[in-house]
């Protein structure tokens, strides 16, 4: 690799990192203020409610410099702010590297990034509020349809995937009298079923149930939850889906392991 090409790649990666952490910072605003507060207006400390200065809002850097404490009241600020910025930055670089390696085209890479971006938002919102907003599911569906057009996916297989995913969870929703699975989880499986098709949708559900069950056992063993404690299922669906989009070889490995 020539020095000029290496320099351009380094600059590109730096730009992508900055792009990712900035969007991660905005995602924090959306998640923290959902559903009661508008996302417009200046940011403020969630504890003392005082407005923050521009220098206090630099992604990653500000949190580290102020050591995770509000500059006004000195109370602890949730590490979620730092982690979400970091995760979105890492996702942006991972998707960018797939583009550089020729795995996905430029437009496809952008679509994949924003699919993951919305899934991260749904993961966090459901974790905090036990809600999966219809608006974000509709946005996700639009991006998935765009992805299908780009990669020329089979419409028939996409509908079968959605039918399997949403249909299975709808049956669980009915059987459990709306207590085991939320209707938002059923809706979420429509775009995810479109995206992954029938086989990978089954693997997505399987992986989500295994992951959810494992987390539940850990919570029970550590006495941080009881059998009556409600645990949202959306974060497990979104989390496994993110892995499937970032690392498309994972479903094949899972299928090989199972078969």
C-alpha cells in the first residue's frame, strides 16, 4: 500500500469515527428524552437540569475530561453517554471497513449503518421504557426495503421471513395473554424478517431466545430479578440483528453448528 493511499485511508477512518461518535451523541439525546421530552433544544444535566456548554458536549472527550460528572452539580452522569458514542463509532468504522474491502458498496454500507443505528436506538429505548416506537420501526422498514432493492433480494423470501418471525411472536403474544411478548416485538420482526429471509429469521429468533434465557438465568442467579420480573425482549432481537448485519457470516456458522 502506498503512503498516499494509507494516508487517505487514515483520514477516511478518522472522519468515519468522528461521524459515528457524533451520531452516537445525538442518539443519546433521542433515547434519554423519549418519550416525554422533545429532542430539540439545548442539552442539560439530567440531575440538576442546568444547560450544558458547548465544550461539555464534545463526544467521548467531554465525558472523559469531566470524569463522568456534571460540571455544575458534580453528580455522576450515566456511562451510557460514553458507551453509546463509542459503540456507534465502532459500528461506523466496521461498516466502513466492509466497504473498503469491497464486501458492500457505498450506498449499501450507508444503509446498513443506519439500519444498525436505528436498531441500537430501539435496543436502548426498549431497555429503558419497555416500548418499541412505531415511528422507528417504520423507518427501519423503509431502510430494509431500500437494502432489498440494492442487493436485489427475493421479495417472496422476504415476505416468508416476515411471516415466520412476526407470526411466531404473534402466536406467543396471544398464548401468553400479552405478558410474555410485547406487540412491539411482533412489529419489529416484520422488517427483520424482510431483511434476513426465512432461514436467518429462524436463527435470529433462536439466538434471541438463547441470549434472553441466558441473561435471565444470570439475573436470577445473582438475585437481581425474580420469576415475576419483566424483561424486555426487543433488546435481544435488536442485539442479535445488529450482529447479523455487521457480521453476515454468523448465521451460516450458527446453521452449521446446529445441523
